């Protein structure tokens, strides 16, 4: 009877983790590819759209580590996920009323403060649950990719059939659903016997000593350079990908289909990540992602036709999924438990903040002057990541 109850409790936790991964990624599925389309509809220039893409990335450098530190010190990760989600709903509502570059920038910066930490904090809570229950990270995380596909398709349909103005309202609705999922996650954590205490003690506080000891490691610095390069090399695709495809005569619905192809491969890798990691070392996975990026963006710069784009979008399974899986398992295998929170914060702040922010600042002028050939700059960035990954000599956890 106890076994049956335990199984039921595990299933409930699995549902809560899947919901938070799925609903937060659902927001990203519209936000990432289609918010630049809304910016374009609002009459902003390529330079301004590039700045709007870069600004929140730099805000994350501060907000994500601060939110992680606050969650570690006061044990408020589940509560933070909920209240930041509520604040994000209000932010998207405000954005829907903004006109002109500066008011829109103000709303975007506000959203970066409140929305950027939601996914990392959700993952922190989810990982603590997964660690205690033995749930498979990849099998939980893949639901984020599934909902990304669904909302990406919905975004393409909305832009094509309703108009670009519908993008923000779709984000308001999806963020509201994500807020409900955050509440479910909070109730699940609170429902565990001493569950909140377990979350609090799952990691230690981020301290200057932890940061210094990690940054002093040559292999960790090379790891940040490699993962930062491969993830930031997506800047052109994320900011101007759909806009450029539309100049090639590709409809918003076909653009959504191209994203569906990329995320489909991503789902497969997440689902079978355990089997893949039995054959490939995490550092090799990162190197494969970097090499895939150099090839993918190099061909993208030639403005290929739709058939070739389908093949190139399948490469997202390498440039994003393989490199991310490799990164997570590299940290797990080489970083001591008491430094894990610091390592994850540095990884998130560098790849999603500093590296990607610099790439997005550069991509606006590059696209304005060179169009699709700006992808070649991203190929160079990915190639630099490959060189860094080949120089990594990871040391075991100690």
C-alpha cells in the first residue's frame, strides 16, 4: 500500500514538473520568434529591434544570479516563481499598450527583470524534486519542447490570420497559464513532508569564494567560452530569423513549421539523452554542437531555399539540444555539490547574458547592412566555441 501511494505521489510531482517546464516554454515559443515581428509591426527599425533583443539579455546577468541567491538564502524559489509569473502577466499587459521605441524598451526591460528568472528558478525547484524522486530530467524537460512547438505554430497562425498585433495578447494568455502552473508547483512542494526545507538545503548560498574557485579552473573557463559561443551563435536566428525568412517569401506558417522541425529533433534528443550520453562524453556533445553551428550558420548565410532550410533547422538538435545536454551533465560530473548553485548561475549568466547579449547587440547593425549574410558572423562565433571545447580537459568532481 505504501508502494502504491509512493508511486502516486511521484506521478503527481512528475506532473507538476512537466507543467512548469511546458507552460514556461509555451511562453518562450511565442516570445522568442514572434515578438520581433510585433516590434516590426510597431514600426521599429532593425537597429531598434536589435537593441530590444539585446537589452533583456544583459538584464539577466544581474537578475538571474540575484534571484538564485535570494532563493538559496531564504528558501523562496517556489514562491518567487509564482510571484514573478504574476508580475510578468502585468508586464505583457503593459506592453500591449506601449507605442514608440522608449516606452516599449521600458516594458521590455521590466519584463526582463520579472520574467527572465522564472525558467531558471523553475528548473532549480524541478531539479530538487527530480533528485529526490529519481525522475528522468530529459523526459520531464522534453515537455517544454513539445509546448514550444505547439505555441510556435499558434503564433504563426495568429500572425498570418489575425495580424502581428495578436502576438502580445497571446503572450498575456500563455503567461497566465504559466502562472497557474507555478501555483501547482508551489502546492506540490509545500505538500511534501518537509518539502520546503528540502528545497532550501538542496544547495548552498552563492559566495564570492565559490565563484573565485570555479573561475580559477581553466577547464571551467573554457567550458563557459564554448557554451557561451554556441548558444550566442543563435542570435541571428532568434532576433531576425523569421523576419528574414519573410523577405524570402516564406510565410509565417511555414516559418512555424521550420521551428517545429528544429524542436522535434530537440525533443528526440531530450527523450533519449541517457542513451546518447552512454556513447558520447558531455564535452564531446558540446563540441558537436559547436561544429554543427559553424556548418548550420555558414549555409544559412547563403539564403538557401525552403527544402535546405528544413535540413538546417534539424541541426538545432545539435546546436542547442546537444550542447545544452552536454553542459548540464558536464556540470553534474565535474562540479562538487556545494558549488553546483554557483556553477549553474555562472553558466546561465554567461551563456544567456553576457555572450548572447553581445551577439544580439552586434546582430542589429550586421543584419541592417548585410542581411542574411550576418549568419556568417554567427558561424565564426560557433567555430570559436569549437576551438574552446577541444581544449577542455575536465577534471573529476572533487
